[in-house]
C-alpha cells in the first residue's frame, strides 16, 4: 500500500498558490503549470526509486519461553539487500492477551545495511503463542510517499507461569541450611543426619551445634554443619477442577498454584530431590515421571505451562489411584486444592489420611483474604450480617477439617493465595530439616 506523506501535502499546498494568485495575475497560471509538471516528474521518480518488498529480509527474534506477567524483550532486524535508505515505522502483530506499551517503533534502514528495534511486551496468559506478521512502513527516498510492506515471518513461543520472581526467594536455601544446623543428631524412619563439615559460627546458629573442642583449638566459635537426606521423592498433585477457578485480585487461583509448584521444583532440584507432577480434573490431565536437577525443572515447566482449570468436580479417586500405581516408594505428596465446602473437604481428607500410611501427605489449601476480612468485619447493613455468618461458618468448617488432618499425620499449609508460594517452600524446608521423609 502506498500513501502520501505530509511533505507531499505541503508541496501540493504550495503548488496551489500560483493558481490562486492567477485570479489577479493571469501570467502566474503558466508558472503554476510548469511547477505542476515538474512536481509530477519528481513524484514519479520518487515512486520508481522506492524499495521493493523483495529487497528486505526480516528476522523476528522471540525467546522460546516467556514468563507470565513479566516484561520481556523481542527484537526485529530488517536487512536491506540494495536500494536507498529509508526511515519509518515497524509494527509486530502480538497475541490479544499480550500488552505492548509501544505498539509502533521507529526504524532507520540504511541502503545495503540493516536496522534493529526492540519491543517490550508483557504476556497476560499462559500457553503457546505465535508472534507475527511484521508490518514495515518506510518513506520513499524523497519523502513524498510512504509504502507499507508486510512480512509473513512468524515465531512461536510459550508463556510459562511467572517464575522470574524466583530470585526473591534465593535466601530460602540458606534458611534451610540454618535449620539443618539446628537439628539434633537423631534418627527417624531409619534415616538420620550426616555430618558434613565444620565452619565458622553464624549469629543465627543453634548453640547446640557449637563444637567446643574445635572452638578451643581455633580460638573462635566453630559450628558443626549437617547434611540432610537427598534424592527424595516429591509428587505435586494439582487439582485443575472448579476449586481453583476463583479469582483473587483479578488472578485465577491456579496461577498461584503453578507458581508455587515451579518454585518448589527449583528449590528441590538444588537438593537433588526427584520431582514429578500429577494434574487432574475429572480425569488425569498430566503425569510427569520423577526427575531431579535441571531435567525436573524443564519437565515441570513444560507440563504446567498450559494447564487451565475446568468447571467440573475433581475426581480424587482416579487421581490417588494413579498416584498409588505409579509411585510405590515413599514420597512427599503435595496436594494443591481448596477447601470450599464440607462435602469436598471430607473427600479430600479421606484420601489424604489413607495416603499417610505410605507417603508424607502435604495439603496446600489455597485461601483468600476476602473471606477472612468478611468474617472479621463489622456489619454495616442487614445483608452484611448474613455474609459475615456464611464466611465465619466456612472458616470454622475449614479449621475443623485442617485440625482433623493434622491429628492424623497430614501436614497442612493454609494461606491466602498471595502468601501460599512462600508458605509451601517454608513447609518443604521444615520437613526436610526435620527428616520427616
């Protein structure tokens, strides 16, 4: 497509002056005719010298994996094989669920050279996406016209849960070491702590870990460091049914769950624990084998990046039957769900209590602050009394279910969605330190 620029509009406006003035000075009409003929020749030459589409090569560079709700950068490089230089604009067609603060970027393409621009985008939904095509608008050499070029080059990418924020939790691994150092040298379930090394005392060390003989020899406080059991099994069970379809602060609860699952996988990989996933709704949606290290992180991210909750009842019988069939060795079984009603809570409680005979069950109940705030708020209207009573009853039933599970050997993390990922990691670190596995 070809269109006029402001320069052409200005030239036509100036060209019209002799014809207007010819109303008073007829001789100017000939001057205007000569100027018009000259302008037409110039415009034809300008169009003829414009670059053709085949003279350009477009390279669209998109990271193979993007992080949800995180600013990412995409690059577009335009190469000119020949022809004149050109200045203009470039636009990339992004998926509807992506946000690009600046949809158009200026670009200068020298003749026989290349120009490059960078776009900043934020993906607002997980999944697999296609980026492109690329639209380029360049001015003709003399600047009287602009010309649009469309390039069908596309790039595929995946949007994973928001794991970029994992750097915020780097100190958690040091917290685990602190707990390791604070443990007594005891054995549980046939497993015990192994002495690792002596090191300088830290201010947050347990005094019982001070090695007084080494302290006397070296003239400064020395602590004993112990190493927890490694290469243990962790199975992440994600309820992808209706329980996690609710929104908290505009974000669906399952997003918090997937973030917590990937964060737990990364932390566990540092201790050589084997991690697998079982995603289920009314059927088993995903099942990944136990892996450790980087393989576990990649496998988990690939399995969870496009998981979406369904408006159906989760089938816990099928899920736990598959768990028992595929994981016969003792494992930490982390179930991510929500305790919304008493009937569902009773079903979940029964399966978790049964699994405690073979595994170490950990229930992660994804709550929300709104229910707590309603239960503790002072009613202002008559309708608020009923809402407060319903919220309070829901919290009471939830607390009873959690207490019953804890008495029967099930570990529980009950936290609002925003605090849940940190709560899960802290519980994992605690169980590792206590040698519960």
